[in-house]
C-alpha cells in the first residue's frame, strides 16, 4: 500500500515537472531536457528527504569529522548586507592592513552609499532538507586543458569563476555557463546579464570603486589603472521572472532549484569578516591573505550543499599556469608573494579526502 502511494506521488511530481519544462523552454533556458531529468528525480527524491539537505551527502553534516567541525562556522555570512556590515575593530584593522590606504573614506558612510546602488539582502543562507544546491568552483589552472569537463561543469546549479577566466574557445574543457564571477577592481571584466558579480574588497576604495563603476565612472585608478565602468546587472530579480516565480511557489514548495534558474544576476560583496575567518580558521594564518581561488572555494562551501572543484593545482606535468596561456612554465599563481599556494592546495586536498568536496584534477 505504502509503495503504491509513493509511486503515485512520484508520477504526480514527474507530471508537474513535464508541465514546468514547457514553461522553462519558453524562457529560453539552456538545454531544458537536461534540467527536466535533473529536476524530476531530485524533486521526487525531496519528498522523502530526511537529512539537512536533499543531496546524497550534505555539507552541513559535520559531526562525523572534528577537523571540519572545528573550522566550519555557519553563523558568519559570506556576503555583505547592511545587517552584517559592521566590522569589529580587530577585523577592520586586519582588513585595512591588506592593502593600506593613505586616507581611507569613512567605512560606514561608504557602505550606506553602496546599498543605495546594489540590493541589500541576505542571500543563499537558505539551507533546508528540500534543497540540493550543486556548485562548481572553476579555477584557472592549466590542468583544465583537454579535460573535457565542460558539460559536467555546466550541469551545476551555481558555477563560480574568478578573475579573467575566459570561456570562449575553451568551452569543451571549462564549460559555457557562469552564475557568479569573483573579482576585485584590478582584475575586473565586463559580465553578461546572467552572471552575478562578486566583489572581493581589499580596502574601502574597492567599495567606492564598485559604486563608481556602476554609476558615475569617476574612479579610474586604485594602485594601478582600473576599469572606470563595468557592465554588470545590479538588479535583484527581473519583474517578469519575479512574477513567474511567485506563481510557481504559490502552488509548489519543492522547486528550490528551479528558483535558481529564475533569479537574475546582481552585484554582491564578499564580507571582510568572512575574509578574515577564512584566513584564520581555514589557513591558520598562512600567507598574507587567501587567494581568490581559495576564497571562492570557501564561499561555495558555505552556500552550497554539494561542491565540485575544477582547475585547482598544477597540471599533470607539475606546471602551474593558466589554461589559456601558451607558456606552461609560467608558474602564474603558485608563488605570488602574498598567498601560500602549497598550504591552500593541501587544505583543498584534505577537504576532498574527507569527502566534503569532489575534486577534478584534469585528464
């Protein structure tokens, strides 16, 4: 009897997903057939979810590993909002020390101005037994060359890239989709309307820069020349997508992953408090401060249920370089003078060994 009821429920969910797929096609999503099967089986499984998330293994299942439990702190939000923007004196001094400014502007005043330009909201802290958010963190290592990871990367809900990270011409190896692009002023690039800009600020001037780059274009120089304006979508949810999502959620409570497909891109800020937490709790103070890649990984660990990592470390010849570089001996990001690349990589390997992340090292 119980088995028959379960089958009926699953068939009902599959029917609902088939109907919803038709809607998704009209909204021009990529490869809707892939998402149909992904959503169908995930959402039917959600009906019987029992753990902290709907994935097979959840990031928040910490009690099985003291090393991870000691470091992982869910109470620290990775992204800034007005609510969590106040910095302790210790955090503010540490953050200002990263890239010192001669006459920094008033931090509180800049934050207030910032949230008049970009949305002020606590994002992605919505873990639940019904959610299975899969994330791909895509580094820039040369070990991506010839990997054929593109389709696998593109199948994730969130796809996080950093700095330059070109995809054109490298689609088979690195994929085509990007949901979140992490950068700082000196590594900035224009983004399409489907990609969220995640700014890592190293100083108050960086916050002023993003305000300027989205409005007046007045700031053209930090410690080097920077883009005065940047193409990025600073709005939260488009009116069309918001209306459709409200209609969907009025009838269904399980479409958490489909919701991700209807959230438009926006500009968000990496929290200095979280920045310091990553440095102290996960790197034990090694290096001057964490690399963009490691900061991206820890962001994913805190907002995702399942994390896959691509393009970290050396290639199979032991060379450290970017996948778009012809010079495989460039050694681009192992010894920068500010990051301890070896320590970061060892922590990343340890996370993989403990099955907290899945690491793809190239082919």
